[in-house]
C-alpha cells in the first residue's frame, strides 16, 4: 500500500508542477487548444483579464506542487504538513465535483484527473491516520 501511495503522491505533485508551469507560460495556447476558448473573438480587456486570472491560478497550482516537492519528507512524517497537503488535494477534488454537479461532465481527460486526485486524496488520508496516530 505504501508504494501505491507514493506513486500517486509523486504523480499528483508532478502534475501540479508540470501543468501549473506550462499553464503560466502558454496560457493563451492552452485556453484555445485544450479548452476551445475563442480568445480572438473576445474584447481585448476581457481576454486580458481571463488570461491574467488563468495564469494566476496556474501559478497557484505550480506553487502547490512546489510545496509537495519541497516538503515531501515532512508530508509523510508530520501531521501538520500532511494536513495542509490534504487541504490542497481535497479542495481541488471538491472544486471538480462541484463543477460536475453544477455544470455537467467534463472530457474524459479531466475525469481521469479527478480519479487520480481522488485516489491521491484517499491514499494520503490513509497515510495521515497512520502518521497522526502512530500506525506504521
């Protein structure tokens, strides 16, 4: 179980780092190609605002990945770090589930992200109980 938990933890952290950094750097391309947002059809100010907010959110995603990478040892040994990591994971899951409920099903790729995030959240919660209560 420990090796599966590590696998999903590192997969999740790598995704945060890679997808976050790429979104900051190539936001207009990503919005147009991945999400089919017609940026050129938008008024200039609306487009600039959307891209600005998207880059901000991608920067926060990257920062969460940095937290996971830099404090990976503490996440698996100190309940305080693990709790913060769980807040990051479950906040993302909650946002995705709310979007599914309110806006409908996303593409298969984004449902796969949700499943990976959910597996990570469940496995890391299992780890949290082990770390907090001393089960090894």
